[in-house]
C-alpha cells in the first residue's frame, strides 16, 4: 500500500523534470546505482522495471525515471540529492523528493 | 586477406556474476545495444549461478548469443549441463552456445573435487552433451563418466554450438577436432599464434578447415581514454594471471620467474598491495589487452592477424564497466565493421 503511494508520489516528482534534463539525470542515476555498494537495498520489482525499461530504451520515460529515482533514493540518497540539487540544479524536483521521503517516514 | 578477417571479427564480452543480478544484466543489455555478438558468463560455484544469470539475460536481450564461458564437467555432471543449456535454448532459441573446459583448479580444490583426466573428461562431456541435446537415450561407458540410460522427457530443439575452453596444446588440438569453437585464454599475439597452430593441428586431423572453427581470444581487457587509469584497473587481474601461469608461458614473455613467485606468495597471504605493486609493464603487456581505444584497436588487429575470429572482452573491461562498454561500442567495434 505504502509502495503504491510512494510510486504515485514519484510519478508526480518526475513530471517536474524538464525534458532536456531527463537523459542526463537518467545517466547519472544509473551510474550511481551501478557503482553503489548498497546493492542489497534494491527491491527486485524496481530492478526488473529498470531492466525492462532499459531493454526497451525507456529509461528517460516516466516509468523508467520513476524506477531509477526510487532506486537511487533507496541505495544512494546523498548522491541522488547531489545530482538533483547541485549538478542538475533541479531545485523544485529536489524539494518534491524530500517531501516524498518525509511522507514515507511518517 | 587480413582485411577480410578483420571484417569478419565478432566481439564477445565476459561477465563474472559476482555482483547483484541486475548489475550484470544491465551490462549485458548494454553490450547487446553496443554491438557485441556474444555474452559469456563465467561458472564458479562461489559467484551467482551461471544458468540463473543466463536465463535472466536471455529474457532481457533479443539477439546476442549467450552461454556459460566456461563450465566444467567436474562440478556439473554433463547430463545436467545438457539439461540446463537445452532449457536455456528454449528461452533464447538459436542464441545459446556452450563453453566447456577443464575448470579452474583453485576453485575445484575449494570444492574438494579432483581434476581427473581433464582432456578425457572434457571430450566425454561434449560427447554426452551432443547425444543428450539431440534427444538420444544415452548409455555411455567412458573413462570418467558412466551414464546408464539418460533421456530428456522433453524434446531439445536445434544444434547448440560447443566452444572448448583451452590453453594447453592437447586441449587446443582437441578443440579443433571436436569443437565448433575454441576459447583461448590469452591476450598476446605470441600466445595466440601458438594456440592457433595447435588448433590447426586438430582441425587438419579430422579434415576440417580452421575457418570451420570460431577461434576466440578470451582476454583480460581494460580500456579508458587515460592510459594510467586503464592500466591501474588491469593490474589486479594480471597479478592473478601471472600467479597462475606455468613457467613455460612466463619465460615465453621474458618474465622473471622469481618476480612471479613473489606475486604468488603475496596473493596467497592476501598481501594485495604488495602483489599488485610487483606487476611490471611486461606482465601487463603479456597478459592483458590494455590501454586507450587506439592502443586496444592495434592489439586486436595483431590478434586478428594471428588467426582469431572472435575477440572476447573479459575482466576487468575497464575502470568503470559502463563507460568502458560505451567506449568499446563507440570507438573499437566500429573500427572492425565494414
């Protein structure tokens, strides 16, 4: 149930990402995930969605980005915030992600 | 003639399924997108299972050929290997290959399994595999294996090409005689030339031509635009290769046997820094294909002239695997395409 709520929330977050920054964001999150030492934190469902999207070239689409964002926040939260806020200057998106995290903690 | 061979080269990539399955499969999909033709997954009991990894890879890829590279007949009975590979071939019809060799002595020792009569074991394994995957009921009385009557309850589809993992002259010749391909664990033109001569001997014994066999150089590879970074990534793998190489191979490359022994001892006692520090440029040159994309292209060209038809990029691939696969796909593979 919580998973569904979070999923819907991340869909809203992804809508705040400008089209021209999606590819770069997708690339940076993949890099963060592939070098992450926290691979055990990756839920299987998310991993399979990422692979499905990757196979079909959809990692810059809504579904792919939602899965990447969810996974990146779980495995590498600090790095994800750095990518969003500092490297890509996505201030609004960073704020929305923080709101989702606070909602999840509650 | 050389140009013709260069145009015909196929690229393979090897992954050790040491990390979580989704990382290995991500790279496998990436390799397919970047133009690789073959995906080889290593088979060691202490990593993720080879057939589980291959099955997931089969689901998320569409055209890349895939198979164990390599399994061995000691830890997995040939009838089970036949079952696993035939089942995999249902998930990826016509894309499956079998790589089989004598195995890695260190890993077998850990499992308490003796590497008995390696040449005969591999030959018998291939014989049993072919019979099983052609749907026969197998009764087999070999020196290593005895099968009392084994048959699948399903109908295996298609002929699955068999690649023999080989290093020694007898195994290489046998690969030429009975294999559809050979996976040669070597990186240097001197070693490849020697190996190809052995394979040629085998093919000529049974009236085949060398071009009937896919000759693959299974290399330790590291690429980066910065030579120092590429080399640094190759050092740990090279140290293990040096430690495991017989004197005759080390001498062929003018490598000091004493230095090799020191590396072996350091690795045994887990003194990684010491072992890696002892790796010399000559060792890197002999036991890896390493450098900038242009340097790697030059070495691959030399290997093609030595007679290979497939070039397999193996560990470490590069300091960053994702970047390295992209670099190979952008700068190296296109160089060899018509």
